[in-house]
């Protein structure tokens, strides 16, 4: 499930200036072409206001489509090129139900993205997406500095919240190191969680515990 930043920097999809193979590049949205900048500026206004209003199906479909492609835990689970760098055993994710793995983007025969789907103890769905961009000459990540509003350990991060008219919500925490990018997504509003314990500080702590 590549992020907007990943999609903008896939050379097969977009000629965005700033694409540097195998790198995470930090840039301003003022440095991208006008068409992309307008889209990003709209998203940024919502980001700064606290949340972005989206259609119900945008959140509902994200979850249902994930379930359509999931590979249950076991020997046939897809393998990320270079291996996963997250330490699930050091986080509370090890105690959650893992529904399985969703195969991701394959470049030159290597799978560079992978998503694992979990169920939180209160039955809220969550997923962890990894992209090993350093293992593919055709992959990179462009991170827009205007969206950085948090930190995961030593790494600047972006936490975005989406809500729908029917009350669906999704919180997405994104960050990167020199090798990989990550998204930790919870289908809940961490600023107004279903239960107080599942708030913004909890999500940031969970991400930091993964040891990336």
C-alpha cells in the first residue's frame, strides 16, 4: 500500500523532480510541479486543521481490499527483499492477532513492499507497511517537510488522520530511515480514540518500539 510520497516517486508513474534512487529525500511541496503541488496543498490544509474529510468508501475499501489479497500466516507468506527491519517481538504487536501478509510491489523480480495486517485487542484493524527502497534502483521515497508533525525515535514523521461522514476513521503514521519507509495505520482516530488508551502518544510509542 504505497503512500502518496512513494507513488509520486515511482518513475513508472510520475516524473517528479527529486527522485533519487535508493534514497529518502526531504523536500518542500513548493518544489514539485504545479498539478501535484495543488493536490498536496489541499491535503496540507486539511492536515493542519487536524483531519482530512474523505468519502466513506475510501476508508471502507482500503480495509476490504486488503482482506481480499491477504496471505494467511505460514510458510507461503511473501518475503520482503533484504528482509524486514522491524522488531515485532519488541512491540505489543506480537500479542495482537496477525491475519497475515499482503504481497506488495515487485520491481525486477524483488518484492520491495510488504504489508502485515493485525487486529488490535479491541477488534480495531491495523496494518504495518514496509518499503525497502534501498534494495531497488527504481525505488525511492520523497518526504514533504510540511507534513512532518511527529517523531518516531530519531526519525521525523507524519501523522495524518482521515474521517468520513459515516464516522469511519483512519490514522496513518509515516516515517523512514536510510533504507526503508514505514506506515503504521490504525482504523481509529487517535486524537479521539474509541478508548482513551489508544491515543496519539500510544501510536507514537508503538511505532518507536519497532526499533526502526
